[in-house]
C-alpha cells in the first residue's frame, strides 16, 4: 500500500479430500471495526483484532469446506500484520477471489488450491 497503511491477513488451511487455503485481508481500520462489533467494545485490543479477523477467515473457510464433497478439516487461523504485506502460498494457485467495499475499507477473500 502506497500510504503505508497497516494491513492484516488471516489464513485457514483446508486439508483432506481437497487441499487449499482461504486468505482474508483488510486494512487494520476495518479489522478494528470487525473486532469492535464481535467483542462489543469501542476499543478492541490487538489480540481481539487478530482473533476477530481469524474468526472471519475461519467462517469463510467453513463455507468453502461445505462446498467440497469429500471429508476435509480446517486448521486454526494464522494472522499476519504489517505495512507492506505480501503473502504467498507456495505450490498453490488462486482459484477464486472476491473483493468487497466495507465502508471506505476494502476486504479481499482469496481461495488457493494446492497443486
């Protein structure tokens, strides 16, 4: 991001009959708003912010998992944060992507399939 905005990304791996990863990314301001709603507080802590975005990724991965016909399980969410966040998932390719406008902040969801 050119203006140095902090971003967070949360990923959940799906393994079993289908192998892949769901990655949810947004600016810190949106993650703070999500945590505020989820934990019913105007001042969410850093841990609550990470937990909230991790839970969004977990719910999204659960919806992807429901589309898979064979048995799969979800990993615990992993959350990364930083000003210049570039996340790669080696050996995987993006098979679905959606971008949303949440107020003034973007939210992106990417589904990677393991090759």
